[in-house]
C-alpha cells in the first residue's frame, strides 16, 4: 500500500515512454516532420517564437512537434533552450518603415501613402469548414498556383517598395501626436532576460514583457479595456506585417552588418488624447510588436501597452489592464503554467499540517461548546 | 533568422553540449553575486535575473539554479521532496544533476554536502559545512496581506511589520490559534521577516542557529535569500500565544519514532490511518539500526 507512493524512478520512465507513444499517434499514419510544421503551421510557429522569445522557425516547429501540438509547452521548450544561449550583442533599432510588407491596413484613413494591402488574412473569410482540406494531402492545384504567385518572403528585394511611411508619422508631422523618444537619447535598453525587473518598470521593459506575454491573457485584458475596464478609445491606426532587416554594429567592427531578416507583426493604436501640463492635447499611442504573423497578439499588446501608460497620462488607475504589477507579473505563460501545474506535485507535508491544525481548532471548539452546555445545564439545576 | 543562424543555434545532441551543472558560468557568477549579498543581509530578498530552466516554474527552478551555481565536482547532492528522496520530483531533479554535472548523489543526510529540498528540513541534525537549498514558491511573507511588490519592498525597508502581527492576532481571534501551519513567518537576525518556504512549522526551530548555511531560491519570482550559519531565526508569536510545534499521538509505524514529522496514510475507506516518517532517510536509518540490534541480540 505505502509502496504506491514510492517507485518514482520507474514511474517517470514509464510516463515518458507513454508520452512518446501518445505524441506519435497511430503508426498507420506517416510521422509528421518538423519541416512540415514549419511550413504549414506558420501561425502556430509564430506564436511559439514570439512567446518563446527566440526567432527560429525550425526550432519552434521542432518544439511544437515535441510538445504534441501543445503551444504553451512548445513555448516553454523554446524558452528553456533560449536561456542556454549566450547573448552576443544588441541589434540596431529595427526600422519597420522599411518593412517588406505582406499586409498593411489602417482603420483611420481610407487611403494613404503606401495604400491598404489586405494580404493573407482570415478576415472576410467565412468560417465554414472546408471539407476539401480533410484527410490525405491532395494539393496539386495549390502547387500550380504557387508557381505563378510567390509568397511574400520569396519576392525579390528589388521588387518590393523601398519604404512605406507609418501612419503615426503623419499625425506626428501635424503635431497631433507625440513622437516617441529616439532610442539614441536613452542609455542602453534593459534586457528583461538578463536584469531582474524592478517596479515600476520602464516602458521598454513593459513592452519586452508584453511581447512575450501570453496571447490569451493579453487578448482578454485588451478586450476588458474595450468593455469599460480602463477605456482608452482605440483606433487601429495601422497594422503591418512583413519582413524587416536586422542589423548589428559589433564594437570591434565599428560599422553595421546585416545579419538577416525576420517577419514581424506591428500594431499602432491611436488612442484618446491627453494634455500634459502646458501642452496642447494630442492623440496617444499604444504599441504592439510580435514575431511572425501574429496580428491578434500585436493588437492585444498595443491596447494593453496603452492601458499601462495610464500613470504617464495622469489617468486614474482603476482597472486590471492598467495595473502594471498585475499585468506584468501574470502575463507570462511559462511562469503561469508552471506555477499552476506545480499543484500536481505532492503536498503531503503541508496538507498534514493543515489537517492537524483543523483538527486542533475543532477540538478546541468542541471543548468550548461542551463547557458552555455544562454551564448552561448547571444553571438550570 | 536566416539559414546560417539556424546552424549555430542547432540544439545540443548530448549532455556534453551543456556546461557543468547546466548553467553557463556567467549565469552562475550572477547567481553567486546575489548569494553573497543574500548571506551578507540575512533574510533580505535579493532580486536576481533567473533563467528559464528545463523544468517548469513552481517545480523547483529557484532551488535548481542555486544548486547549479554552487555545485562543485566533489559535492555530494541529496534531493528531497516532502522529506522523501524517492518522490517523483526529487528523483527528477537528482537525475537532472546526475546527468548535467555527473556528481555523486546520496540519500543519506549525513553524507550530503548540498541538500536541495522542497517543504522539509531533514530530521537528522545538519552539520557545519552543509548547505541546504530550499525551493521557494512565494518568497514574500507579506504577499498575502499586501499583493503589491512595490508596497512590500517598502514595508521591509521601513521594518513596517505591524500588519503581519495583526494577521496572526486575527487568526487567534477567529480560531483560537495562529492558523498558519506551514510557511510560518520568521524574523531573521532580529531584522527581516522571512518566509521559510512551505516547510511545516514543525521544522522552523531547525533554522534557529543551525550550523548549516540555508539558501532559498524562488525562480519564478526571481528572488534569492539566505540564513547564514548560527543565525538567530525566531518564529513570530505572542507572549500569551507562544510558538508551539505540533505533536502526534501516534508514532511512526515503521521505525517507531515519536520525534519526527509524520505523514498520514489513508489505509482503507473505513477511517483506517497509518502514520509514517516523512523523512525517508531518517526512517530507514532507524529501521536498519533496529534490525541490527535485533540481529545482534
């Protein structure tokens, strides 16, 4: 009987074997390759890269495969791997104005320089199950189409527009919104993975935490601001998705070097105006950026970023989305899922203490009641 | 990024690809610096930039990082969870270090130079030179009274601990007892109030003037704190409600101990109960000694 709680080693080995079996599924089916996942689940890969805070499509796909499709588990796998990598430098600020766009929309202007570009999107699809996708692969016609229409990342550099001005810059030009402080004016941007966070956090730290925060949590918080819990009157000023160059300037070289290109989703919201002291009222901005094609994440992040700027604009902090400590401490899915899941670990000892205490308190109560009833009876006699 | 970057980022194929005890030396140095500060200011929570470990948060990542940072090749490691060496998480963590550091492990409290623990302090008295590493879920003793970190840090700085005593007093008013049976708050070296991690309050007296170094690591919350050897650790109480530790009416069904912390085992669905030592090494040592005496007689 007592043996049941022992034998941990054997149990662990068996559990891992069963998990591998569960992940593989029926041997009647071909094993899925991580390359297939990288190519055919790009949005899942994007989410794992973003919240795993490591831009590597192959490793994110591998993590998804290993995690049997559990996105939170895949994020954790990638994070743990990331933690072992040396940090060898900082990139130069990425210029999203020079993005090779695959999608760019603004809800604030009907038309604007650079135009609206719908790109690949679920928007305006009817959410009807497409039964033609069911079962085994039969995608010859798709292959035909791909020959004539290259994917955005396959378009040769010279065929993409050199730059496309950002919507917010128009507002800044008119002085209807403040420019963000240029990065050069600040000392080095703190890295939340290397320096312990102290509160209140600066906006750079907040944005880093939100960028790898859980999409579901941020989505719910963003939604709550729309329903009156910290209203910020947002407009989707601009959403753009595309590929950006990453440059670094190693100290020993003294000049910048292009190290590659990454796909990002960026969202800037135009929010209710505020007037700081001795200033004209201006629109305010929320900012969201995520790796890969991750529009919902970028939008949620922008709304939450704006909500968290409440103190900066002298707004009353009354709602969860505006509470810096609440949001920053709870938005990380790796931390959250770890701590919730740890309840599965044995708590025999603590529970035993609680059992003893409860019994002791109850004994005390019983004794008291008996005494009282004795006294009451004694009074009658 | 591009193809070349992927090559350099290729996942390691074997344990050889990781540094001794998993963490890279820079991270270890960062943790050791935080540890030095923690030892210098007993009971004070030192922020450190915790890393994601290959085990989940809440499963001992703080303790694992501390252990990784202090382990040397000649160390002998013991890992316990709920006092037992053979609970699954203890097995998992012990295996992790056996794999990544190839060090000697033991279940014997006396033989260990480093003991990583979750929720217990061994019954066998610790010795000078031994290091206890505690896994800590919530390092802030004031957290459930004041949820804001900014507030609690200020309260520690100002030694503003009135609310803690009020909480304990309210327990007495409501239940007749201080209704905290584990993670019972202590005051370290007469200054900082500290969460001793969720050890039962039964274990609190073992912290007081212990010859061993006590290190506490909270991975998710990214805090490290310490109780140096021979430091005063006083469990909070009142003159008319002094701190007391629980006693069992039963003794261990295996070794007969009346001194140790006992786990209650439900033996059937008719109210049958059995009590056993939570500290498996202590219990086995006593059983062996009993068998020896019997054999000798």
